[in-house]
C-alpha cells in the first residue's frame, strides 16, 4: 500500500535530512581513503612504490567507484520493484557493518591491502544503495515547486562530502589510520536506526526485474572500467598498459557486452535501464551533461593533490609526512564554493528554470580550468584559492539543477531507475576521468621527465649508468610518489649509491626541494594537456544542459510530477509552470 505525501506534512523534511546524511557519509568515505593512503600503506607495512604494489594502490583508489558505477542502476531498479526506502535502509546497514570490518584489519602487507580492498568493495554495495535511491526518495516526497531546492541540498552534500573527506582524512590519518573507518560507525548507526524508524515508501512500484539486462550491464561495465584501471599500469616496457591483451579484451569485450545489453533492453517488457527515457531530450541532455561534467572534474582532485603534496607544499617548507593534512586544508575553498552555490542554485532554479544554471555552472568550471592552466607550478596561493573557489561555485551551480532536469523528465514509476542512471553516469565518469587524466599526465611526463631526471641526478654526482636506469623507469611510479606525498629519491638510489656521494649532495638529493623541482616542469607539461581536456568537456556539458524537449513530447502526462501517487487533472501544466527549466 502506498502512502500519500500529503498525509505527512513534515515527512518530506525527514526524508531530505536522512538522505542527505546518507549521501554525505557515502561520499566522505569515497575520498577519505584518497587522502589517507600514505598513512594506510605505512600502517599495514606496504611500500606503494614497489612495482608489484601498484595494483593495490589502484584498487584502493578506484574499486569503490567502479562498484558503485556498476550497481547503482540495478539497485535503483530494485528500489522501483521492492520499495526505494527498503533498499536505502539496507544500504545504510551494509555501509555501517562494513565500516566496522574495515577498521579491524588484522593483517599486514599484501594481505592487509586485500582485506581493505575486499571490504571496500562490500562497502561500495551499501554506498550504491544509498546513491541509487536517495534522489528518487526526495523526488517522491517533494512537489515540483520545491524539488530543485531539496535535490540541491542533497546533491551538494554528496559532492561536498567528497571534499570534506579530504580534510577529515588528513586530520584523522595524522592520529591513527583506523580512525578514518571508525568515524563512519556512529554516524552509520544513527542514520540506520533513524531511516528504519522514519522513512516509508511513497512512490509507484513495478513488479518485475530484468535479469538478463542486469547481467549484461554488470559484466560489460565491469570489464570496461577494469580495463581502464589496468590501462594506467606499465606493461611490457611501455609507460602504460593500453597494449596489454587483457586491457584490450576488457575494453573491446566490455563495449561489445554493453552493446548486447542495449539490444536486450529494447526487447524486454520491463527493462532495468528503460531506453525509452532517452527519447526525452531533457533526460538525454541532462545525463550527457552529468557524464561530461563528471569526467571534467573527476580527475581534478587527483591533479590538485599531486600538485600540492608532490610539489607545492614541499617547496614551501612542509615535511612530506604532513602534506596530506595540509593538502586537504588548502583545498577548502573548493568545498566552500560547492556549499555556497549548491543550495542557492537549487532554490533559484525552482523559480527561474534549471537549464541556464546547469549550463552556467559548467561554463564557470571551464573558466576556472583556464585560470589554473595559466598558473605557474610554484603559484601564489591567493590566486590558486580563488580559482578553485570558482570551480567549486561552478560545480555547485550545476549539480542540483542538472539533477532536477533529469528527475523531473521521467514518470514516477521510473524514478528509481532514473536516479540509478544518473548516478551511473556520474560514477562511471569519475572512473573514466581518473583513467584519462592519469594517462594524459603520464603521456606528458614521458616526453620530458626522463631527460630531466637523468640530468638532475648526474648533476649531483650520481653515476651516469644509475641515473640512466632510474630515468628509464615508468613515469607512473613518479606520479604516484607525488600523489602520495613521497620523496622516492632515497629509495630509488638506495644506501649504496647515496653512501658514496658527498654529504652535501646526499642531503640535496633527499631533501624537500630536489624532487619537487625535478618534476615540476614535466608535471606542468602534463597539466596543460589535462586542463585543456577538462575545458573542452566542461563546455560540451554546458551545451548538453541547454538541450530542450520538443513541446509536443511534453504534453502527455504519464505520471504525476508533484510527488504524489495519484495525478490530479492539470498536474503536468502546473509542474511545467512551477519548474519551467525542467
């Protein structure tokens, strides 16, 4: 039995508060590990710079995002069938229990890393349940005239959580790396109990699940994203693994299975991914903008962390072990921008329409990328802070109106699937972004880093054959060293080489400034390519946000747009007037 929203006048605020808490804890957790990786690797006694350990590093980074990208559509559809609140509540419970398991890692070395990776994958299942259903629960609970505001609060909490996690992880990792998982437990317990006691389903359900669609989608997207993950790693003497047969099999085979998935969805009566929704230009344009925007800004965190931890902070006197904390602190303006612009954009888009806000947000992000492109590697912080603040403002202006455009374009009985689709494009864009940004950066480094590394080492008295051997190592190791805030020179040279050098040369090589100065020029070469790519994608996303459905296609109202189960006469017209941008 479905319950009408009007029977519970304050229910919509309860739904918004709980789902915002759920999204906040899920996204904080996705980035809190990112900034804490040096402490985690030190805690379990694993050297991340050894070639064999690169896979552990990549799966800790990308495993959570890969699983959420694969599962959110399926779980959104299960919410349409069994109740969105049931899936959401279960997600909170799974997320809390796996946080306990992660904090109790009993092993060290590779075994400890595998424990964390496997439980992070399990935690991603819970996070996927939260992400797949939260927007649909809010859309069910709020009328169209308030939907942009409500989604704005929820989406901004989700995006801001990914940046709050950077600061929180830096602080907690300084104390104890286990604490980055402990912090989820009390929040998870409160959220789980609150959700089970307070939330109830108000949306329309569908009774069947598309098993073949779920299977082909999961296999195809997993293979594709795993291929991208392994493509970053060196292979067969190449700087990256794009020629690895297994990577090619994942990319080609995954794409083929996704094509088969599209055929399956066209023939099944109750598809998990209703392709008919893409007949609506607003839905298609909104999801395209989500994907472009996610790819454009997804790798930004990684590039800024590398820039700060590997180069700027050491050059400004910070010890390497302190750089994760200070990198999070210096990126606070990015979070502030999201927190300021998101709710405001959601509220204003309810009054004046969502399209211009969504498009304007991505255009502002493109401007900020252009400004970052012009900064020198050793920048003045006020300019850097201003530019990342603008980037955060652009992301906040885009997020809620974009989600409102997507969710208001679908009938009530498909909101769970639509919410899952939106989350899939967003999470897949993040994984794609990391693969693309790292590949572009490695390509940029490969052109100039070897010569700079060799000449820099020989200038400090390192034997030519040793310097040449180190310069021939894959650039991805240098990139990960900068990402983790490590100075790899001591380890690369070893005590035998360093012991034969004059004390002054040894001190220079292992000091704070040698490695950052060595990689700053090649890093900037790669950064130019990365930010130009982000500018192009941001502008494409802005253009996609302006796509508008033809008036004739919007006339028939297949389901209510005011959050209730039964549609009143004229509901579509009222929704259109209340939300002209949707």
